[in-house]
C-alpha cells in the first residue's frame, strides 16, 4: 500500500462525498468550459489539500457539510492558482500532461481559472461560517502577493534566505495552513486546537515546497515537470541561495553573471545545477526540509494517538519523502 493510500484510509467515505461534490462544482452548460473542467478533473493529483481538511476536521469532531464545502472551495482555489501560474510561467506541462494553456490557449486558461476562483467563493459562502470565509478571503490575497513577490525577486539576483521563506510561506505554506485550520474550524473546535493545526499546516507546507525546490536540482526523476525549470524562469530558490552564500568569489561571480544576463542555455543550467550541488545547497535545503517536517510533527504532540493523527503524521513523511 502506498503512503498516500494509507493517509487516506480513515476518511475513504468522506473522500467519496468530497469527490462527488467537487465533480458537481465543475459542471457547466458551457461546452468549452465543461471540456476544460473535465480535463482538469481527470488530471487531478493526490488531492493532499482537501485530504488535510478532512483529516483535521475528523481529528477534532465529525465531518459535516461545512467541512466538505470548505474542502471543495480550497481545492478549487488551489486548482485555479495552478492554471494561472502555468500561464504566468509559460509552463506547458503539469504532472506529465499538457497544461490548460498548452491544450487550449492562455485566454481560455485565464478565464477558466477565473471561473474556478468565483466558484470557490460560492462554496466557501455555503459554509455560512464568517471565520472560514474571512480566512479564505485573506488566503486569496496572500497567494497573489506571494506570486507577485516571487516575480519581483526574479528581477534581482540578490535574493536572501529571508526573502525566499517569505515567498514560499505566502505562495504555498499558507494554503496548507488554511486547509488544516479551516478543517478544525468546520467542526467548531477551540482556538488552541486551531492554532496547533494551523502551525502544523504551515510547517508542512514549507516542507512540501522545499521538497519541490530540491526536485528542480535533480535529473531523470519522474516528478511531473522538467528539472531546471525554476532556474530557466530566473527563480532563485534555497539550494542556490545557500550555494551563492558559501562559494568562492570567483564561482559566485560566474553564476551571477549567468543569472543577471538571463543566459539560461542548457549548458549554463547544468553549470548552475552542478554549482548548487558542489557548494552544499541541496544538502542545506534537505536539512531545512527535515527541520520543518519535525516542527510539523511536534504540533501533533498536542493530540491523542488515533488513526487520524497517524495519517497526519504520515502526511508529514509524505511531504518530505515523495519522489514526485
């Protein structure tokens, strides 16, 4: 049994209800939109974010319709943000298949993403929980802010580690923390419990993004995207930040020359990949990933041992150990 299958085991019935509701949310009388939505639904990944909503709700109480609607809203928001990201980044492949913008066009991708954002708002309003609605609305702002911050940072080569963690917190970790906190909110838990799960989700999200950024520095992995993509896009992530900080002036000048000229030929990309490996960037990023995984796990010490808690612990392991 795979790790993700084990994680989902205690909520299989609730996941079926989520999947039906999510499929319903993608129904449309517009034939073009219906085709796009069906294409997206068939390519859906492991659905870790809605799984976290359901697990955190069940850890604290009984999953209800508010939980399901929240999970659908968050998955719609996440999916919309991915569609828009692919347009912004000129990405033509996701999870080994064509992205929406590659399959159709940028215009259709942007409008389909807009539809999903609007649909997400409808589902979160169905919860009739003002605290959930407020958190969800704030999340949308933070996601956009994180993407814009990352774009701004591609225009300069002197990105710091502080800058990096600010970006990944906004563009990745806060979505995870919203999933875990909203799951708890949907079943009426107290603020202390919500805080523990919010922290768990944030640390888990940082761990997850660090793993993604480490993937970009390895060749020949079935990870659903080509390696070196971040470098080609001018994105300076933690492995490269650390390597630049801990290399000789001569090496650093060579790498910065490539980055500042945006000369990302295949040869230069390989030079940067090798530079990050040789100067400890990958090892440092892996160390940080383990650090945040352990911080996430520590937040779960506040809960009794149950099958649900075990799934949340496995989720932390999955974030750090997945191979794609």
